[in-house]
């Protein structure tokens, strides 16, 4: 089993920044990838950013140049640095780890971008 604990969401004005954290514990030895997804009201959950254990990354076109995914292997933590936030970034953000073919999700953290 894998447990994921997210933190760092909140309310921010347009143009502001937030950093999300996702700390993993449990059986994560065979991690394949770590990522962040988001779901806005009335919309499907979508990929925001993903990092494979090789270090390669993928980003949604809408966040390229503004968001950065990173990891701290010593802390088993993945981060999402979000800069120049826009109202359309408002959503619940979920951390997802893929371990040995199984996907695990965090509980979600709300990000609201509003003036």
C-alpha cells in the first residue's frame, strides 16, 4: 500500500504562486511515475504534470512555462511549483503515484485563484 499526503493549496491572487507538496509513504520501491492532476467543477480530471523515475517530465500545454514538477527522493516527496497563476487554474489538485502498475491518489488540495 501507498499513502499520499498533499499540502500547499490555498487562495491566491492572479499572478501569484503556490507550491504543492505530496509526501509518499509505504511500498513505493517500484515507483514508475509521480504526477499532479486537477479537476475543476464540472470538468474531467486532467493531467497537469508528470515525472517518471528517469526524470523525464510531461506538462499540460496550459501550464508549460508556469508550473514545474520536482522531487526530493530523500523525502519521498514530489512538488508542483505554480507561478503566474490564473483563474482558470482553480481546481482541486491531486497527487498520483504509479507503483508497480498500480495508481494511488492523494486526497486532493484546493487551489483557488481569485482576486
